[in-house]
C-alpha cells in the first residue's frame, strides 16, 4: 500500500515544536545504540489539510504500515542476547533462578522497597497479592481500568464493586469509594491509571477508618512518583505488569512489591505451588514464576529506562504542542514536578468537538494509526459484570463520561516528531468539522 507523498510544512498547521531531543542523541551515552522498533518510514509525511486528504474519504493512508499503541520499549539487543546466551549455557531456565533473583533485587532497589516478588504476568501477580492479603467478600475497584483488575478478583470469587472515578484524574474518587463500602467490604484496589498516582493519602485514610486492606494495581506506574516517592511503596503492596506493551517490559511479566516481610514470604510460596524446599508443600499455591529469559529482558530494559522516558517525554511534548492548537481536544497532563514515564498519550474529546470519538478512531485507523479507546466501555459494561450488575452504571457517571471521550494515540520509539505532527494534522482537519 502506498502512503501519502512527501509534503512538508504541516507543523505550522498544528503548532509544531521540534524540541531539542532526537532519538539518536538520547542514546549516545550508552555506546552502541539499541535498535528502535520502527513502524513508520522516514519523515516527512504529508500533512492533512482538508477532508479530501483523509483516507476515510478515499485518499491514500498517511502511513504505509500500521502504527500501534503499545509498541514495546526494547533495550540494548547485544546485552540482552549476551544474557540469553549465558542462560542457555547455564541450563537454568526458571524456578527462581539467579537472573530472576538479581532482577528482584534490582527492582526493589530501584523502587526503594524491601521486597520484589517477580511473577509471570501482572494478572497472576494481582491474584496472588489479593489472595495473600486474604481479601474476600467485596473489594472496591475502579471500573475504568483494564479488565484484568476486576477479573483477578472475580477469578477468586471475590466480588469487584465498581466505584466511580474523578474525571480530572481518571483515578478512583475517594468520596465514591467511601459510598460503596458495605459490611462485606474487605479491601480497596486502587489503580494508578496512565502512570498518574491515585489519591493514596485519601484512600489510606478510608482504609484505616473502615479497617480495609489497601493495595494498588500499579501496572501503568513503573518509574512514576507521587510527592517525589516512586510508586511501589504505597498501600500494603503494589502490583506491576511488565507486559510487552508496558513502559517497562519483560516480554510477559509482573511483580508484587511490598515492605511487608510476612506478605512477601507468603507470596513467594504462593507463586511456587506452596513449596518450601523439596517435597514439602506448606501452603496452597499456583505457578506464578518469572522465567530467566523474562528477567534477562527486565535487567536489560532497566539499564535503558532513562532513554525510554526521554523518547516518551519528547513525544508527549510534541503531542502537547500540536494538540494545543486543536480546539475541543486536550492531552492528559502529567505533573512535571513528579517522575513520569509518559507511556500513554491520552486525548480527551470535548462534547462540543464536531466529530464523535468513535468516528475519530475510525478516521485514524483508515490512516493506519491504530488509536485505542482504552478503557471503554468500562469493566462494568463487560461480561460477566454487565449481567451481574446491569444497573452499575448509575453509580458510575464519570466512568461512563470519560470512557466515551478518550482516545489513546501511539507513542514510543516507533514514532518521531514528524509522525506526531502528521497525526495531529488529521485531528486538526477533524476540528474543522467537515468529515
Ligand atoms: N492492570 C492494568 C491496569 C493493566 O493495564 C493490565 C494490562 C493488567 C492489569 C494486566 O497485566 P498483564 O497480565 O497483561 O501483565 C494490552 C495488554 O495486553 C495488557 O497487558 C495491558 N494491560 C493493556 C492496557 O493493553 P490489549 O488487549 O490492548 O492488547 P493488544 O494485543 O491489542 O496489544 C496492543 C498493541 O500493542 C497492539 O496493537 C500491538 C502492540 N504490541 C503488542 C504486543 C504484545 C506490540 O507491538 N508488540 C507486542 O509484543 O491489552
């Protein structure tokens, strides 16, 4: 398929700002640069200026190949391959091997917590954490999250009770949490959505007052801070996903981090069938172990974290400058006084924007820009919750509102400033309303 031809000058239409960083210079400090995951051919791309330029109206798509949300951040190939080769030589592939142990130590040190219990993925990590905390009955969670947050509870026959979010933060609204507490409530699972920390202090106060256990789904929050403190040490434990699409990945993987010695020990047993040494099972458990190759990927990516942030941040700034000129669209803000991973470029569509959110996504997809509607329609509108609680939406007005308004745009090393300005030029055309 042929992409649109080479025409420059689109930046002017959407408020371009090149920024000072380019992706090669971000990596110079590391010697041999890692290879970037590249979806898009070299810039410049043709700006969309009128509706006639749009693929949905019959023009060639802006990008020859699909560009995705969630392309992986991959560290130095050479270092990873050396580690992979060492693993093969060692003949030790899993079961709390030396690389996984080193990984856990490095993660705990990086986050400033006592324990990191590495797992095979974030969902199992959530299940093990909630089980180790002995949650039962009802547990309060946001509905505006990836389905795994709710499923991890339901899978254990714990009832997820959906509380509404604050539309400004997209995180649990403490007042809404408070309203959903019943005598059956045993805990709260907050989610640091998009890497922006939950209202930790307020949730802690509610948990304390009602004698509830508090943990966080920190799947989006690796490398992000609240009041200067990295996410990881809040609540009784925090759960990370290290899935390929996450800011920091181990192919598939996850971890529970905690400062609680007893909890950590319990989770170590649970992720390994409850084994305490040969032939001695002292606890019910499952298989949640992280493999050596996953840990090797993690160690490698940990070394390149600063580069990932620099690329994401630069992309974020490009989006911010470009989208600022499009009336009716706003880019979700990150608090610049905190540490952020800038992994998600989240656009909110105002009600007065002339093109509906779903139509925007269709237009972008026609251009091979595979924007996503995360986390529409909200867990409460998915099975089995939709059938269990058909009226849950009545208590979730902000969840419904936000889920109808969000478009997540591609970012990461696969994109550069020119590609971002090209994407924004399409949004600029939509703002004119003639699509
Ligand atoms: N809690 C929260 C808040 C979460 O966001 C997640 C996961 C979890 C818990 C559970 O953690 P894990 O058990 O997954 O560790 C994706 C991810 O699969 C999922 O991990 C993630 N959240 C969620 C936000 O996004 P989908 O259904 O959108 O995935 P998919 O297959 O459409 O992939 C997204 C895009 O990523 C693709 O269009 C292409 C790109 N991609 C994907 C993979 C796997 C690549 O370029 N390379 C790859 O290797 O859920």
